[in-house]
C-alpha cells in the first residue's frame, strides 16, 4: 500500500511564482511527488501516470480549468480534482462542482490550508475506492491536515503582525 507521503499530485498552474510557492509548500510539508504543468494540455497528456489528485488553475492559456476538468474526468472519473481561481466567481464554482471537482479554492490567504484539506479528502477518497484504507493512514492524513492548518495559520498571523 502506498504511504501518504508518496501521493502523486499534478499541479496545473501557469503563474510561475504561484506554482513555485505551491510546489515548495507541498514538497516541504509532506514530500509529495509533485509534477507541475503550465498548461492543461500538458497535464492531460500525462494522465497515464495516474496522479492521486490534480490541483488545477481555472484561468489557463488555451483551455480553461472547467474544460480541463471535463477532459480529466472523461479520462478517469475517479481522479479527484481541485479547481483554483484568483477570483470568487459563483458560476465557476458551481460549474466545477457540477462537472465533478472535489473542491473550489480561491487564491487568497487561506488557499494553502484549503488545498491541504482537499488533498487529505482526496487521498481518503482514493484509498476508500481501492478498499485498502487503514486506520493508521487515516490518522496520518488527519494529523497532516491539522498540522498544516495550524502551521499555516500561525505563519499568517506572524505576517499580519509584521
């Protein structure tokens, strides 16, 4: 059985700075196996690698996040997808939900903790579908989610004080 820290995550983000920041946070906290793509097309071409979760920006060149979400779900409906957006748009959030996204995250000060929360949910969902989940791994995921939220919340509070 794959351990939680071996989870494969595809990150689709065309903003290089935001992509590097997410890459650093995800690898630093749990050493995830992360593959970053600047376009939805590149991500879709690599779905044969069977990611455990896809974190997908909404505003991408050529193909937007909802179109990419549809293509990912067409390839494999069981791949959990979290859609990221720089703006709060209820129509995009509803479309993301309608087409099977696990969640919709706005790129604000709480985005990282929400992404960690969705990663935990996604990995529980993936393992539950395989029927091989154990209490130990569930405990590890819960610990990771809570730890990430506490650490990131503390970091945010320190930034506010500065």
